[in-house]
């Protein structure tokens, strides 16, 4: 890990869990690395198990996930593909 690597705090609601994600890993990878029991199966954006809603913060994708415009407008995020660009708050139901 480089000393210039940027890290962001990820706050997971309603469980009130907090973990740190670098810009070198997906939010799902960061959660699993932190021991968070985050639902997932395929880890490539196909199964939608890791989908949750972004409450606040900025994310980016290396490959845009298969989300409709309506889902994107509602804040849905594929955490297996999303990389935090700021501190992020997510709602996982």
C-alpha cells in the first residue's frame, strides 16, 4: 500500500457499521476485508446481491454496472463494482 493511497470511511446503515475503503479496492472488497458480513455471490455485478442504496458520498466504477436510469437516480449501487471517491454512507436492507 502506497503512502499516498487515499482512504475513505464507509458507513453502512441500518447496521451502523463503519469500515475503511481505499481507492484501490471495491467497497465490497473493503467490507469483506474488514470482516463485514456483506451479502454477495458473484462479485462481478451480475447477481445483484450486493446492491444497496447510496445515501451520500461519491463513487466511481471501472466498468459501468447494468443499472437502469431509474435505479441510478434512486441511488442504487453495485458495491462489487463501486470504488469510493469520498466518505460514503450506504443503506443495506
